[in-house]
């Protein structure tokens, strides 16, 4: 049975977009230093085929192997990671306000799409009844 990551449902053994990004960065850094895949493989004690797999994003690098790659390519670890932002947590009240704002926008859009006068009048009656009940 595959080892599935509970957080995002992908097979934990399969490479991800992040792995492909690491591979691209690895290739770029190797080329900047003028190293061949054979030369890098020799520095790391792996085959050039393994370097090809890393660079193509077909094989995942362990944390230890990534450290070795960074040292061999004279790059800091963060060089190999795609930039990303972590949103600050939104308070429950702010989240509620955003949902209400989105619903109002959707409601206005739907009202604007009604062309029939009778249908529009019915929608207005429903909204008036909800307003009085609220």
C-alpha cells in the first residue's frame, strides 16, 4: 500500500512540483559552476543517471542529500526552495465578514442576470421577507 501523505493526498514517494523546482535549481547551479552531471555525481558519490533523475524531478532528494548538493554547488539551502508566502491566520470575525461580502457580491451578480420583470419582482419579495425576518 502506498505511503500517502495525509495533508494533500499525494503518494509520499512520488516527486512533487517542489521536487521538480529543486531539480531545476540544481541543474542551474551545476551549469553556473561549469560542472557536468558526471562531475557532480562524482562529488556526491552517485551515478550521473541519478543526477539526471534529480534534475528532471523524477527522484526526490532527502534532506541529507540536498545538504550535500548545496555544499557541492556552493549554494545555501534556501536557493533550492521555491519562494512562497504563508498567510497570517484570519480571525473568525474577519472570515465571517469576507464570506458575507462574497455572498453579497454573488447575490448582486445573480440579481443583475435576471431579465424577466416577474422573476425580478419575486426575488425582491424574497429579499424583503428575509430583511424583515432578520
